[in-house]
C-alpha cells in the first residue's frame, strides 16, 4: 500500500483517544455471547455462597431495605429486591421484545413457516412442562407454581451453545434463540394474567391511553428517545397501579418499537457525499451551509439504524452485565439443605424442566412439520434439536422470577432447589449430547421434512 493510500485510510477513521484504547478491548469482550451467561453464573454462585455463610442474615436483610418517596401520608416505596424484580427487569423484557421484533421484521422469523417451527417448539416447551407439573402437584400446596417450569433462560442457553463453537451449525443457535425469546414472552404473559393482583381498571385505562399517545407520537415523526422514556415511565406507573405485573410494560413497548430505519443506505451515502470536508471558515460558529450539511449527516448516520437496533446496542450490555447479575444476586440465594431434595415441589420442578421441556419441544416441532405448518432447515437435524431441547431445560432467570411470585416462603427454598438442579442437569446433558453428535460425524439429514 502506498503512503498516499495509507493517509487516505487513516483519514476515513475517527480520531483515537486514550479512552478508546482502554475501552475497545472491553467492548469486544461484551460482544462475546457467552460472557453474559458466565457473569450470570458467577453472581449466582456468589448469592449461594453468601446465603450459606455467617453473613446470610445480613445479606438477606440488605435486599429488604426500603427505597422510595414519601410525601406526607403518601408513600411510594419498595424493597431493593422488588425494585430489581419489578423495575429493572422491565428493561430485560423490553430487550427480549426488541429481539423478537427484530427477528420478526429483519431476521429468520420473517419467513412464516420458519418462524412457525420456533413458535411451535416454544409452545410445546411451555404446555407440556406445565401439564406435568399440574398432574403431579394437583391438590397440593405448590400447585399454583405451574408457571415456574415454562421458561427457558436465554443467556445460559446461548452461553452453552457458545462453548461448542463451530461444532454446531448457526441454524441451531437461531432456532434456540428464537425459541427462548418466544418462551420468555409466553412466560411473562402468564405472569401478567395468572400472577397479578386484583385489577384496578382506571389505571389500566390510563396506561392504554398512554400507549395510544405513544403510537401517535411515532406516527407524527417524533424520534427523540427522552420523550419516549418519559412516556414509558408513566405507562409503567399506571400499569403498576392497575395490579397487572408492571414488567409487561417492557414487552408491550418493545413490540411497539419501529424495526424499520428512517434513512436508507442510498440516502445516507447521498447525504454524506454532500459533506464539505474542509470548510473555508472552519473556526466559525455561524450557521453556515457547511455546518448544516454536517448536522444533516449526523442525523442521517444515526437514523440509518432502526430504533430497535439502536436500543439493543445501547441497552443490551446494561441488561446482560448489570441487571441480570443483580437479579441473580438478589434472588438466587437459598440456604442449601438436604431436606429440600426430598420435597415434592423440588422433584416436580426438576421433572418439568428435564422431561417436559424436551418432550414438548420435540413433539410440537414434529407435529408442526407433519402438518406442513413449519419447515426444518436442512442442517438442523433431529439430533441437534434433541440436544437443543435438553438445553431448554435451563430455566434459571424466568423460573426464579415466577417462583418468587408463585410460592410461599415455606416452599420457595424447595422451588429454587428444583430450578438449580434442573438447570445444572439440563446444561450438562445438553452440552454432552451435542458434543457426542459433533464427534459422531453425523451429517445433515437429506431434505426438509
């Protein structure tokens, strides 16, 4: 490469500062899919260690600390754990809904019959475990916890798949990610319907009006995120006052977020082509044509990404590396005792995840393909789907989320024990099976079914 070409190449890059040299390696680390699951596991272990240490009582008491506002007789306060579970987890569900919206509009799920496979598998992975749970817990104190066994933990599943690297095809990752997203949305709908308190209709009407206003603002062309954040907080408060679990707000707002970009590539490059690289009066603060062109180029570059993509880029590290670890630290701690191993709730949750998930996913997938509702990618063999369905038994995050609402204090320890045992077994079984499949040299089955 000539010196002139090197100079031109350098000129097309943004200036490098010391902070970039420090942060760029960390940014690359954040992009590794398995990192979120690894950090989540680390904080889970930390919660278990603290809960079984001499500081267990202080650790638990810290999460019960009240935080909020008080004006005279009016008080709006929650414990620290409740702020995490009801407030911060709203952002988790917002990200889940954004991922689903992106897949539906821009990704693999925009092909109806391809999407049908993941949707059918997710439905089977929710219905069959819940049915097993209800059949084993019918008439017992833990019968209300059937929603606990319905969810799959996206971070841990993708983390397990990342450990296998290139041994598995990309189609399995897409299938499992889509399944987990649909699964999580189904689980939060169960929370909103089955585990919410008595519904107050006026706050619900206010929340609905807020959503209508939000939609109108988007139609009118308002693109400033601060306005939408303010509206979203208001809708969350109204939903919370209605008695419906406020985290459903994250799902609704995520699905309402536009997935189409405002500025196309052709328009972006045309605008950038008008940028004047060397203004005559570069130090001037006047509203010159050059400055206007640069301002337009700045907006065009930002709007060349859809709101869904921009929000995912901005929020995903916070959700994966702050919110979910905090959730695990606040909720994963239990005093480990052998007495919980023999509890019927522990056994039922274990069977729901370990047996119900694979059976439901595989049977509903097979049924959807046989009825020609769905198609299976050529490289996504049934052996790979068996391995993926075993991994789907990792229910950790959503399972804990639902268990905290569904079980009494006398049963929550047994429920968490079942969740931990099922998640650990499913992770080991799924990874071992997929490693065996990759070593066996199995080739993709011919054709689609």
